[in-house]
C-alpha cells in the first residue's frame, strides 16, 4: 500500500517537470542538439530535379545551364542520389565537341561542369514529358530503379529547375512534344496530395518562362522564371572555340550569386530574388510567392540549394495512445486543406522590391495557420500523453499491490 | 586416444569447411594492357577482376563479402536469378579500327550498348529480366531497359552465339541491344564506383580521367558477371578499352613524328602504387612479331604467348615492385625516326563489313562482305538483329563468291521475323562456309516499313542505328590447345565473334506538322462522299419538261 | 476471204480475248524486267496483295515455318496453299499463265453478266466489254504486276456472273472464297442474295436461307481448311490486318497516311469510323436499288474499291470492267470526261510523287498523300455519278412506261425497255430527270 502511494507521488513529481519541459525546453534542447541551426523550415531532406529538355548541339547552353546548377547543388552538399538529372542530349561526348567529355558554362573554359564524376539519371531519348511527369508524381513501373525516382516525402524541400525552349504556358521536350503549365501544376498538386514535398522551389529558364508557373495552385510553392509573357530569354555569351552559346543570362546571374554562398550561408530567398536585374538579364524575371505560407525573407537559399542534414524530432508523446493519433490525424487534415487561399500574385521585376517590402510587413498577413495549430495540438497531445503515462503507472502500481497482497 | 581421433574425425568436415572458406576469399586483381597496332595506334585495356563467394544474400549468415563487390551490382542479380550477365558499351569503334578483327577484349560487343545474360528459369523470367535491365540501366546511367513494356525487343535466340561460360541447367538467354547508346563520363563514373579501388588508387586511378579517356578514338566499357554457385565462386570482371593514335594527325608534339610513347604521355600520370587489396597489379605490353624492335625502359619480364591466332611477345611489369611506383615507362621503336602510315596493313584472317546498297528511301539491300585470307575453309554463323520496321526478303537472299552465286555454301538459315506493329525484333542466323582465300558476299534485300507518326524518335530525320552483325566462327580452337606452336594457326584464338559496324538507316518520315491537316482533309473527302451518297439515296427524283427555254414543269412523284 | 474471216473472228469477243491473252503472255515473257519493276509498285500491289510478299511467304512455308508467326505475311492461306502445292510461286512462267487465265476468266464473267442482264447477245457490246476490261491499263498492269487483286477480281466477277445467271451454289461458293481472300466482298452478300432471288429460275427452289446457309457452310469449310494448314495465326495476320490497318505502307487509298499521322489515343476510334464508313452503305443501297441488285453490286464495288483499307488500281479496274455492263448508265453519267481525265492525271501523278518521296528521297510524304487524295476524291465522285445515273435511268424507264400506258394508241409498248428508244422519246419531248430537294419519305 505504501508502495502504491510512493508510485503516485513519484508519478506526480515526474509529470510536473515533464509537462513543463516537454514542449518548450526539451524540444528546443533536442532540436538544438540535432538540427541544423541555419535551417528555417521543418524539412529534413532535400531533393532536386534538374531538367534540360532540348536536344541538339546548338542547344549546348541548356545542357550547360542544367549542369552548372547540378554542380552548384553538389558543391552546396546535395548528394548525387538526391539529384535527378535529366539531360536530353549528350553534348559532352558529342562528335562536335572539340573538348571531349567536358561542358563549360563560361567562355574562358575555366571550369569543367562534367568533371570527373557525374550521374545522369535520364539521358537522351529517355527525357520525355511522360518520364518527367512520372518522376514528379512517383507513378513508375515497379522495375524502375531507385536512382530514377524522386523519393521525397512530406518533409522534403524539392527544387525543380527546368530549361529548354518554351512559349506561352508550355515547354518543348526534345523538339518533339510539349509539357504545358497545367500538366506541371497538376503533377505538383499530386505531389502535394501524396505528401511528396514540404516546400517547393520551381525555377525555369526559357522563353516566356513566367507563364509556366502561372497555373500552380498547390500550397508551399515558390516559383521564379526568367522572362515574362511575350519575352524571350537570351543566352549570355558564346565561346568561340566551342562555337555555341554556353549559358543563358538568367541562369548565369543566379549561378553567379549562388557561387558566393557556402553551405552555412544564411542568405534568404529575398536576397536571391534581389539580384534580378532586368537590364543585365535582358528580360523580366518573375517571382511568385503567393502560394507559399512563408515569405521569401524567411526561407534560406540553402533550404533548397543544399542538403540540410536535419533530424526530425517528433515530440515524445507522439508515440502514445490512439486518442492522440486521432487528434493528429485531424490536424493533418486541417493542414492539408488551407483555409484561405491567397489570390495569385504574379510579380514582375518592376514590382519586386515593392512586393518584397510588402511581404516583410507583418500586416501583410502571411498565413501561418500551421504553426498555431501545431502548438495547440502539441499541448493537447502532451497532456493526453502524460495522462496516459500516469494511468499506466497507476495500474502498474495497483497490480504490484495485488501481487503483494496475494 | 580413440576418443580424440573420433573427435578429429567428427570435426574434420568443419575444419575442411573452414579451410575451403579460407580458399574462397574474395580476391581482386587489376591489369593494364597496351597493344600497339600496325596502323600507328595503340590499344589500351584496363581490366579489373574480382572473385567473390556469396552463397545467398537471403541466408542467415551475415554477409561480410561486400568489401570488394558492391551490393548495388549483386543484389538485383541475386534476387532475379541471374547466372551470368554481360553489359557492354562500345562507341567510336565503327570507323577507325581496321587493322584488327575487333577489340582486344573478346567480350566487347559491336557498336552501341548491349546487355545479355543467362537467367535461371522461373515462371516470371521475362519480368525478372526486365527488372535486371532496368536496375543495371539505372546503375550505369544508360537506358538499358526495353523500349517496349511487353519486351518485344528482347532477343532470346542468341544463346548459341553467346554460350554459357559456366554450365547451369535450366537457364534462358536474353539479349537486348541498344545500338544507339554511346559512352560518356556518366557511364565511367558508376563503373569506377563499382570497383573496390573506386578510381582513387591503383590502376583505376589512371582510368578516372574522363577528359583524357574520351579524347581517344574509341572506347569500350563492360562488365561480365558470373554469379556464384554451390560449386564455384562468383567472378566479375570489368574492362575499359580505348584506342588512340600514337602519331596524331594534328601533330601537337612538334616535329616528333615517331610513335614513341610513355605511360605518362598517354595517361598524363606516373605509374601508381597498386591498390592495397589487389592480389596482382600488372602492366602488360603485347608485341606483335612485326614490332620486334619495340623497346621499353625499364625492362619488364618477357615471354612468348599465343594471343588471338598469333604468337606474340608479352612484356610484363609487376606494379607491386616499389621501384616502378611514381615512375614512368618509355616505349620506342629502335631506329624509327619518322613514322609513315603503312599503305597496306595485312588484314586479320577474317574480316567482315556491312553496307547498304541499292539505297532507296523505302528499300535497300544489306551487303555483307566476309573475306577469308587463310588457306582453309571456315565455318561460321552470321547473325543479324533488326528492329521490326526492317522487313527482309528471305526468298531473295543471295550468297556470292566472286561473281558466282553459291547457294550451296549457305548451310542453314534460321529466321525469327518480328511482329509489327508491336515493337519487336527480327533475328537471322545464317550458317555458312567461307571458302579459303576468297571473299563471300551475302546480299539481303529489305524494305523499311512505315512508322507511325508517334513512333519516330525526336530526331527522326537523323535515322536509326542498326545493331552490328555478328560473325561467330564455329571452328575456333582454344589458344592453349597445344604447346607446339607449329601446329597452331589462326583458328587457335579466343576471338569467336567478329562484329560488323553499326548502320545508320534513314527511314521515310511523315510530315510531323501534318496530323491535324491530314485528319481534316481525309475526313472532308469522306464527308463529301457520304453527303453526296446520302443525297442521291434519299432525295426524290422526278422529271421536268423543258420547252422553249421557259419550262413547263411536269413533276411526277416517283413511287418508292 | 481468209482475211475477212480473221477480221470477223477478231470482232467477236473471243478474238479480243485471244489478243488480250497474247499481249499478256508476250509482255510476261518478253519484258520480264518490266513485270519485275511493276511488282514493286505500291499503286498496283499492297503488302496484302503483292507477289513479292506471297513468294516470301511460300518460301518461309516451304521451309517448315509458319509464315503467319511473324508480321511479314498477310496473304490468305488459300493463296499460300495454291502457290505452294499447285503452282510454284517462284516459277515466272506458271504464275504468268495463272494471272493471264484469271484475267480471261474475269472478262468471260463480265460477258455473262452482260448477257444475263440485257437478255440479248449483242456481239458489238460484248467485244466492247471484253476490250474495256482486258485493255484497261489498270487491269493490264495489275496482271503484269501479278498482284493478287487480279485473282480476287476473277473470283468476285465469276461469283457475280453466277448470281446473275441464277446459279446459287457457284455464286455463294465463289463469294465465300472472295471473302476469304480479301474480306470486303462480304459486303456484297446482301445484294448477291437479292440478285439470286431475282434471277432464280422456277425449277430452283433457292431461298434466302438456303443461300445464306450455303455461304456460311462454304465459308466455315474454307476456314477449317485454312486452320488445318496454319492453325489460327492466319486470322489476325490476314483479316486482322485488313481491319486494324497495322501495315502502313503507302498505297493509293485514304487510310495509310491518315493512320500514320493519327494520334495513338484516337486510333481505335477512327479505325471504327473508317470501317463503318464501308459498312454503312450496304443497307441503304440495297433498299434503294432493291429492284436492280446488280446495280447495287456495281455501286458497292465502287465504294469498296475506293474506301477499303488496302485498295489498289486493280480494284478500280474491277469497277470499270463491271461498269461496261451498264451502257445505259454510262450514257447517263454527268461528268464522265472529268472522271476519265482525272484518272489519267492521277496515273501520272501517283508514280511521280511516290518516286519523289520514297525513291529519290527529294519530296516528302505529303506529295504522295496529295496524289492519293485526288485519286480518292475522283473515285468517290465517280461512284456518286454512277449512283445518280442509275437512278436517273430508273426514273426515265418508269416515266416512259407510265407515258406509254396512258398513250394507248402508241404501239411502241414492247420497246419501252429499249434504252435508245427512251432516249429518243425524251429528247423529243424535252424532258429531263431532276433530283428534288425534298426528302424521299
């Protein structure tokens, strides 16, 4: 009998600090311990899909765009296994390439983008609209190897980069077929429904690129493109020995900026967008942040361009009774259905600064329903969990008692 | 005493097992072979061989055997009942290599990519093959899987051409040819990562230089895996072969027009330290009889060997010799001041070439010329793989020797036609005799079927490659059959198969901008016809009387 | 005297046949390289009818392989058997004779059709019909190209001739044979049955049912024989190809380019549309022309020759030959000259544009497609013209009959069926046939 009392007292004593510490202290301590302090998101892994959709030697610059992006991602720590590289032609070992097995994105040919090691996941004729949409949605034939799949989950930040020849609301693949803005938007919606991303950055460098992201309707997408409706995207410069243009303007300036960042950089997407200069790029890059609940100044560039080795720390009480999991299920349902969808805000560079300023303003009302709800549920969950622990301890003590009595 | 001997007897199998376990340890060996060719080029062959014993991955014994053999390679093969598998990519070989019957590595296929192997039979063997090709295609960054879901382009009747190296009962041979694929850095990277030395040490470090390797005239990459069985160890061998000119036409080396070369000159690196885990690490030079004045410094160990139908001198350097590490080996031809390209190169005993004659946009004739410069008749099988849109006319095949038709030389013809419109392949095997000192010409007329608009490739105007033809010699003898060299001739060779070049066939294309126009116009003609017929069939007919231009109309209803 | 006798002989249809036979044999044996070149012409033979494919199939069959296993052989097993066991496909001489005999049989069948239709034996007309068929360049070239279309035509024409003569059994047997070899003659079954009903002699007790049963029995028996020879694989490779149009080798028809350019997901739908388009005319034409089933057959043969999946110029030859048996229709055509000149035009255009695209490789597919469009449109308009002419003749006959009945004094009643008399009468009265805009019903 005395033992039972002892248990109860012990439980109460344990419960009080647990109750206090569970959310505030313990979580923060744990996350301090495990997480990357530079990350802002709740993501634990990064994925990138890099697509060059045009074939033929004279489109060398598109291959170079994609490969330069690939190299930058690898430099910022993203492993090859998390990069799906689609190259629709092989310029490196093209018979017309005077510098075999190399691809350069600058006229001095200082840096070989092909390098010593490269993994091209889809190459040549494999790069089709079908394979691209299958890749995004994850609807593959069972025999397709893992290296060709986008194995992202609900806590992945996915970066999609596309380049090629396009037009109003379409991008040509291999000079043969097109993917439309609607197709991409629907595929991304499927990704959201299947919890294949946490946040998505869509970047496209093609003619009239901004039309390509205009049809997105899924949450948590930040998109940017090289040129507005009716505008061409131009190449940046030629290399006389290679004989073709080596890189596109938009990608060139992005890469120039990314080159200044390191793995531990705290630069935000706002700074990233801030480098857009329509005069230098020769077109008006667009930014669309309207679908994202987080403003660009709160997203780090390394959230997409890099590999955040972050461990997800689920609150301890998450693994408890069915009641709490029911609660969490409801919460998930709430989270997947954004209560208010902000109207589409397509930004042209002319207003970029204005928008950036505006978005910095708290009165702009960036929607943060997820945060609030999750805090509430955390408290609820932990209360229920502690109650559960108490109950178990109590029952355990009672049984002990009975055994003793027997 | 008795007890202890009994114990020994009881434990003997266990000891034996332990001992044999020790024998079956994984082993790795690497080699680099140089073979100067008579046309001023040299062949460079990297070979890496690993033996491994992994009874079953599913067994309860924890596996510790993957230190040398990567599981990413073996797992898909073990789970899919593979007993043997070969992957080969060859690019650039088609046009440049004429002084030799083929690549030094006998298992390299003709132009393009190829995956072939033996799978143990099961009810879903086709699906398993599909899984293997896709898995290895992903591993090698090359689309090796079939173009067709139903695997119509997989060939199953090449088991006789590529026999099993190790006899396993109840197996099926599969072959999938991808003549359009070529080699680049993305294929080299996974190849190196499969090696235990990862391209970082040993001979593989010489290979891990894509900028140099891919500037050579031709490259061939491949792996061959024999899966372990209860009686045998598994073995996998990877090779990379390149051919480079020793006297480049655009001579960047100034006036130096000799063939002199060194390891550092062609590979831009000094000799490396051997890979620590390697059992052997050798550099080899193969000298033809004609290259008697080829010298090397420092000297290696010389011996005579019978290679590819000829007696040759092999010079060997053991790289584990510490003196060589970090040094270079120079090669030169004594007394050669200026190298002149020979006007005539003695041809290999059997040569084969394939061209298309009677070229029309819709028809043509394959002309395969096989010349035999030996003094004896040879027996061989000539095999072709065609995509479904090539329709051969078997009844019009001709075999000519000189200008005379010689149908008697064509012993047998095995023909497996494709099944259009499904993606499928036609395979052909001719068993034929090639008379001594003569040139046999095989003519196969063919038509090109019309492909649907959607079946063309994005670059349809470029044409589509056809796989290399294969000449399989049926009368070859082992290289080591007899020690007496006088009794050997060119038939004593391990080279059983000789490949033709690939062919790029252009196919008639529809106008790709026309689909809507054609649908509209054809449908219009149909609608016009339908409308007129309907009018004629359903309207009333009658007659009118036309008099003096005015026309008093007399109408009579026609009774129907 | 002697010369005169030869001349009179030549004026008979037998003489024409003799000349036609001699011409064919001379060309076959004397200009075999021409024949060889013609064999490859896509206008004259499709993969389904070409002698080259047939030889290939026989070659494969003789080596003990089933030619239907691969997708290279689309001929009926009947032809395969005939050219394997009866005459050797590789023998130029025997095949030449077979194809010549086929053409002769066709022309004799045409004479029989004419005789049974007109009920008179008009020497001049018979000569004309024979000459029109045997010296029609389409017929002659198809025969020299040894396209199996010539054989199909012979079988079909003999079936029609037998039906026109009221011989039910041979008619149904031959029709089932023709259906086996080229499938589309199945569409002629309803008018043929109607024709048999019309022409049956009182002593024969043929009914629709017995004719149908005979047809089905024959058809099944032939199918059974084929199955014995080449199990079931031939069905998909012969009829299956005709229905699914899987071989898109260019020909003069409207299908190949349409289905080359068709988007994959619409292919099945349009296949249905195109096949139904052939099928849809059978019932209305048989109903409308129920009093003249032979005319219905003529119109349906024309439609088939234009709109079948693998047409050749030989199909047009069949139609043109059959048209020769209908002089009253020819004289009532609206634009015969236009039809004829466009045929001349396309016969130059088709080989020219084909060689530009597929032989020299300087043109593109649209060139040949345009030529087939012209050919198809012209053939379609000609069929409509014949249909209209047939109905016009009918109106003329009926009206004349009615007029003559009213005018009792007239003693020309017996001659009311004579076409020349009708034409004269109509010309005198200033009458002409018109098609009203109102509906029939």
